[in-house]
C-alpha cells in the first residue's frame, strides 16, 4: 500500500508528544510504527503488508489540524 498526503496541516507542529500523525504497517502495535509526522511536512509512505493503520493525535489546542490522504494498493 502506497500512502500519499494530499493535504497536511499540523497546528502547534513540533510538539511531537501532543500532536502527530502515526502510520503503522500491519497493526497499530508500537513495533509496527512505520512513520510519525509532527512537523510541517508529511512524506509519502510505502507499507509492506496489506493492512495499514493511520492515527492522528491532537491536543485540545490543535483542533484545526487535518490531513487528506490518497492510497494506492498494488497486487502481484
């Protein structure tokens, strides 16, 4: 699965413990964390499994944070 962020805006960026988008490959277990974005840029991500989990965390002061994503699935 290929993930591309079409839009990404993180209020209070660089406060990485409070505001971030996390991408997991396979399940949401911490060992499957593939990428974590908390700055002003979110890069494309390629997942190896057929399951991806995307979580956004934002504190109360960052309610206007948002992202829009496009995914593409590849089959052998």
